[in-house]
């Protein structure tokens, strides 16, 4: 074993017994590596000056197109009558690893719908945009958009409530981001939602007729 070690050019080298201070080369004393780095910057600067900006997106006039699965600002979806689809089941808040969803539930005035969120807030500065809330929601009540305009002047502004989460512009299909999206099931899901809503509507009408009689 010892003979093998002695034959190995690396292992046979004497081990250092003392700390040797690093010795700078002449080029390092003259800061030449620094000029090498500056030359790279200069090369990009001159190339961009001659050919125009190539790697810069002139935000906000121009915007980068992200994948349709981009995880941006959340959207709370609504039923056909405009009410929130959320039933305040707390599954999203439970799944959230950043603990940034605050929900206060209330009894829905419609007996056919058990609960609704009186308060629904997401703290965008704590959110890590993992999409777990979207995955956890059984109602497809929360999805994500492509919107990444999230700048706040004050810490409190980062807590967005129901009104911000339901902003109509986010319903533009081109603005939609991460959501439980399975194309082959889309039509079936839409049909199921329509039927479920029709059931609620029928129950409401039946209740109204009963009260009237
Ligand atoms: S995206 Fe993730 S961190 Fe953000 S609210 Fe949803 S579960 Fe929480
Ligand atoms: S999981 Fe969906 S339905 Fe349940 S509280 Fe969250 S958003 Fe509402």
C-alpha cells in the first residue's frame, strides 16, 4: 500500500506543514485579469451600440411572453352569476407552504351553498408562487395568471384581497397562467360546472315558488 502511494505522483508529494501565503503573479499585481473582464463588458457595449439592444426588453412597453403555465398573480374565479366560486374550505390555506393565505369564512345566504369567504387575502410578498393552492382547490376557485406586475410602495399593499384577486382583466384567456388544465377534460368539467350551477338555480327557483305559495 505504502509503495503504491509512493508511486502516485500526487500522493507522494510532501504534505504542507505550514500555511504558505498566496503569492500574486505579476499580471495580478498589475490588475490585468480585471481588464480582461472589462473587455468583455466593452465588447457587449459596442455590439449593442452598433446592432441595437439585443438582450434588453424595454419593459413596460414590451413584455416577455411566458409559458401558459407561468405562475403569476392569483385569480379568484367566479360563477356565471358573478359570485365567488370559492366555498371557503381552507384547503388552499392548509396547503400553502408560506402560510400567506388568510381566509375568514361566513355562512352563505343561499342555503344551497354552505360557505363563502368573507375575507380572502394573499400576502404577495410572502407567496413563493409554488401553485400548491391551485392544486389543492377542489372548486377551481383559484388559478394563476401571467401577470407579474407586482410592485408595492408599502408593505400593507402586498396583501391583496378579493377585489384585486377578481380583477376582470385577468380573465383574458391570454393572461391565464398556471391552473389545473387538462385539455381532454376541459369540456367535461365545463359541462359538470354548468350542470352543478343549474342544480343550484333550480333549487333556488323551487324555494322561491314554495315561499310564494
Ligand atoms: S402559490 Fe404557493 S405560496 Fe403562493 S399562495 Fe399559493 S400555495 Fe401559498
Ligand atoms: S381551496 Fe379553493 S374553494 Fe377552498 S378556500 Fe381555497 S380557493 Fe376557496
